[in-house]
């Protein structure tokens, strides 16, 4: 998923979403990457510093967090 820091004001659904297990991400400001459950759009949202989010995504892409 391509999220442009500070310029993605709409929620973007993960390309890995399946079977109703969906995560959406946006970055309306340069300081925060927001994440929510697409089934609970009015529910809680998590906010991450861009460096933390990038580290998480890089770890997933490198399979460091899979099957753990």
C-alpha cells in the first residue's frame, strides 16, 4: 500500500485484506500514520510515528514478524 506521508487524507485499504480482516491506513499529517479496522470505522484508531510504521512494514516485508 502506498501511503504518502502527510498527504493521504483518505483511508487506504491494505492490499492484503481478505475474509473481512481489513486494515486501513492514512496519513493526513506528516507526523502520524493512522490505522483502523475497516469493519469498525467509527471505532478506535492507532497512531504511529512514520519511522515506527516504516519499521513495522519493513519487518513484515522481510518476514521477520511472520509465524511468530
